[in-house]
C-alpha cells in the first residue's frame, strides 16, 4: 500500500547537515598495547631493509579500499618476531608487486615492469600480454631469478587462473562442485642475453615431474635453495592455505623439478589461518636457511620459520607465528561487522565484531561511560561451548565454491533473545543459516553455549532459495547469506523480533509471540514500503553469489521516536522511517549519512553512544577490517 507522508523540516535539516560530516578510523588509545600486525584486505609482504638500519623491515602492499597503499612497518630489532612500529604509508598500491633479491639488493616487479627502488617510477621490461592469455586471471606475480645459473637474470611470471572454476553456483544437488578447480601456472621467460642487455624468450610453463606446474590458484613462486644442496628449488603458495614444494632433482644449471609435495609439520599439512596466502622467501632470522614471510587475506603477516631440517627431501618448517605491532587503529580481520553493546555489564559500550574468517571478537571499552574516544583492549575471540567460535564454509558451504572453504563472513547482533536478562548472540554467515548462542553465564561474565538454530513457525513448507544446493531443514531459518539478523523489538510489544532480508531479498520482519513460557518466531512479513518500482523495500534483487550481502542495524537516528534502518553503502545508507499505518511502515532512502567512501565490497553499520549524550552515533566496519566512527550532529 502507498500513502502520503510528510517529512519534518527537522529531519531534512539533519540529513543535509550529516552530508558535511566525515568518518575517522578509531584508535586504540592504549600506549604499550600490542596487537596483530595488519593492513587492510590482502597482504602482499616484502621483507626489505627499507630504513637502511641493518635489519629487515616489512613493506606490505594492500590493494583494497579504503586502506590502499604500500605500508612500511619498521622493525625495532631485538627478536626474530619483533613488535613492529605502527604502519606508515609510503606509496599508493602497486598491484601484484613482488620483491626479488638480486646480489643482496631488493628489486621490485609488477606485471611486465620494474618499479624503482623508491617505488615512484616504472619501466617496462616485457609485454605482459604474452603471459595474460587466459580469460580470467586473479593474481599475476613476476620475479627475477637466475633460473639456470648462467649469471643472466631470467623472468618468472605466475598467474592464478579462474577459467575453469567459473566462480558461482556450480554445485549439483549433492553439494558437489561441477566446475573445474582453480589453476596456478608458473611461466619462465629465459634470458638469452645478459642482465644488462636482456633478451627474453617467449614464456614457457615450468614443469615438474614432466608436467606443467599447476597449483590451486595464486602460485606465489619462490626459487631458493630450501634443502641446502646448492641448487634452486621451488616453493609455491596457493589461494587457500597451504604450500607446495618442488624439489630440484637436477642441477643448478639444469633444473629438473620433482612432483609437488605439501609442506608438512608433525605429520599434518602445514596451513595458514586463512586464505589467499602469499609467501616471500628470505633468510629472516639470519641463521643460514630460507624462511617464509607469508601474507594472509585479512591483512596479517606471519613468519613461517625454516627449522633447519630436511626430512625425506622435504624441508621442515614451523607453524606460522603472526607478527605483532604497536597498537594504533582498531582492526579485526577483513570485512569487519561491529555491534555496539555493553557486553560485560560494566556500564559502558564495548564492541562485538565478526569478520571474513568466521571469528567473532570482543573489544572491551576500558574508559568507562561518557568517553567519546575510549581506550580499547586487544580483541578477544569469543568462545562457544568452551571452544573458539569460528564458522567456516567448508568444502561446499559457500555458493561461490570450494575455494572459499575457510571463510565465514560472520555478521551478528547482540540481544536478549530468550528474555532471561542476559545478552545473547544472533549470527548469520556465509552459510545463510541463522543461529543463536545462548548466554549461560552472568551479566558481568558472559559465557556462550553451542549454537542452536533460529527456528520459525512456518505455516507451510519453508520457501527455498532459488539457487544453491542447500535446502531448509525443518523449522531452521535458511536465508540469504552474509546478511545481518537484527534482533530488535520493532513492534514494541516487549519481545525481540527478527528483522532481516527474506529469501527474496526483501526487508522483512519476523514477529515474535509468547504462548505461556514459550517464545515463537513467525513467518516473515513484508511490512516495509518505499517509493521504488518494487513498492516494498527490497535491498537485493540479485541471485546466487550476488544475493544477500546487506548489513543492517536499527536505531532512531533522527530522534523522531521512530526506529529507522541503516544499511551498508559507501558508509551507511539512511532509510528513514517516516510513517506507519495499519501495521505497514514507510521507509525513505535518504542516501548516505557521511561523505567519506569507505566501501569496496561492503560496509557494516551499527550505532554507539560512547559520549553518553543519548544520541546514537555511527560505527562502521569496512572491507579493510578497520572501524570508522562518525558523530551524529543532531543535538540531544
């Protein structure tokens, strides 16, 4: 139904004023605190002595928005795992940049070109089009290496190829992926001239065991003497989380690579915590063997140390140790999803935050109430049932295929779901299965039980998603992936309802009722109207991997007594609640609240009142994993 509304001058003035405001990254404000070192989404590490003080620092390229750049982390020395100083931006991102060590000096390459030592200039060295002959390349990594020991630098290019994978919605009804795998090829352009006057041959695929090398995406090649026998072996990363080693069974001048083997540790495959790993080989600790400095998808970087041992031809590495830095700006992984809540019952607002890795963490506010820029503790991973809470897609839980097996994309709200006086955790994820974790602790000592499904009293069979292989199971809610389940008493009857996207992408209310002692959640209702071709508020009309992906929160942003909806956008999209009649609500999209664009994939808004003025301010998680704050300009 459509009906006339009259927006107040006050609301319009607020909207205009908000446009002039800006967002800023929040800081820990906690001298002496150390946290995981990290840039934004995707870490491309380059271990180099950037400040020329005799130790290896870290340059890390980050191509994402809004944290784009090459960042310098100074090594203060004193340890093989030092606490690095806070990041300094030294240049805009050079996408796909790699470091090669030539005669003890770093050389920087991007596809087809060399970058100057100060990162400011590029000079073409080869036509990258001769390598980029695949339909879809994701990662293109170039390095110098004297491949055959003739004292002339050759070129190596490694490409992550997605031609066969296809990316989206390719499962059969049994949950088996029907497209091909990711591929990762390594090309050699042999130098038939000299280092000073190179003449590079056409690219050929490097072979191992008589076949072209083909790892699972993002090959990240490192040629080095990993087994200490005097020739160059090859070690590759991949798109998911492990490393493949190719032993040189030939000689320094005539390499011949054996079949690839996974790096192992104590009988198990050596893996990283997350995906899209990128190793860079260097003797980090100066003990004479070659270690790995490895970047993760969430912007962290780890030392994977060579133990100095070789077992049955396979070099032995230790599990990853993630570097730390002096705490500066608050960050939690990538695509962070914060919620402002007094989690520990001490009277101030803390942060509960999810991310791509499927973790959920607690940031404790150490300042107490009424402090607009609080002092924060380091993030503490939440546990459920006595184990670290982590949701992951597994082999077939992501509609975009098995390459996303270690992603979780947790997005959550905190509310007293069972109305026992304690805040619980309500979570959606990459799976589209909405679950809740009951708080079985105390108000000041939360403790979460294992997950249980959010159940709906369906009048008929639960409608299935039009894509993907998963089907609803009983009453358990299965809906669009990566969308926030907002637990809120929308109808103000004293019971927390559920507001989120339904299976078709419409904003819907799942109302709650109580029969005796039993709480019941009812089928979704499309009660939100707006001025668009759909009539009802539809936040996503796309399908498969393009579905869902909307992050929401509910608050009375404009102070008119009505609950509004804030949704992801370049920062936060303001859906103003302007009228209600006969159980229907009219929402008008007033655009973004702030000027600054902090979005690439998506943002995740919530509201906080750290300054204690009873006016909701904006806290937003971004793709880069950092948290951004903007003060609501309206008066209390």
